[in-house]
């Protein structure tokens, strides 16, 4: 799933200047940690390093309940309203969302060139509010064992300060590299953390809990009277 985000993010970055990223161009994209060994290529050609440093669930977007999937080609009458509605075929829990945080750094022979490209990247990515993910795997509506591939959309945010600055400080220590300016890019993507459940039949009548309790109490009272008569 994350690899689909990597591919889409790389494609969007290349739109900044497609000629630079052509096979004979002077720009390269890597998804490696920006260690000294990785960024040595920046001395020979321009390098954009896109490092995924944090993966968290976007808990603020977590929802409860269930989502009902309906078949628009098969309609039936709703017993409660009398209206004709698409027939429900399955239900599943709401999707969960992952928040992927990337560190974008630019490495060139001249720091001024890196700064210029970093600014251009911000202006370019700031226009991309939604990241298109083609052929994204998703569970089939009725067959939990089958996967369908469809276009999905993720939210992209660039330039927002990272939630935990301490993580980045520790990362640079681990990289054993010179601290350079970077862009923080966050992608929030839906995840199919559920199993579809087929709906075998439609409930014809909904019994109110209050009615059910009242009926039980009435039956109990009648049973008591019959016992006293005996």
C-alpha cells in the first residue's frame, strides 16, 4: 500500500521539470535515508531524496459504525418507508487512515542550487492537495478473498512542521550527516483494515427494544395469574 504512495509522490515530483528527470537528465530521485553514502551522488548530479521517516494512524479520522454497500442494479422495497432502494449486499467497518511523513532534501554541488530547488518543490507540491493513486488494492464488495484495483485519492500536505521535532533531530544523528534544510511532506491515505461481510437477507421487521420488554413483562404477568388460579 505504501509503495503506491511512493510511486505517486515520485510522479508528482517529476512534474516539476520532466526534462531534468529524463533518462539523460541531471536530476535523480531516491527513497533512501540521506546518509553520507546516499547523498554523494549530489556531488555529480542533482539529487532529491524522499525519505519516509514516520508512519502513524490518523486517529482523528477514525470512525465507528459500519458502511453498507448497495447494488444499484437490484432494487427492492424498504419495508419501513415503502420506497424502492438499491439492495444492500454487504457491510464493513469504516476504513482506517495512515499518515505517512516524508523528509524531502535536495543535494547538489552548490548549496544555493539546493535551496532554489527546495523552494521550487514547495511551490509545486503546495498546488497538489490530492494525490491520485491508480490501481490501488481494495477488498471486493462481497468476496472478502478477492481484491479489486481502483483509483484512490490521498491527502497531501507540504511544509507543515513535523509533529515530533525530536524524531528528526535523532534521525540526523543516526544519518551522521550534515543537517540541511528539508521539506516535511505528509500523505494521509485510506487503508482497508476491514473484512466485508455479506448481507444474506433483509430484515423485514424491526422490533423496538421497548416493545420487546413490554411484551415479556406482559407474558410474565399472565403466567403469574395462571399460577394463582391453579
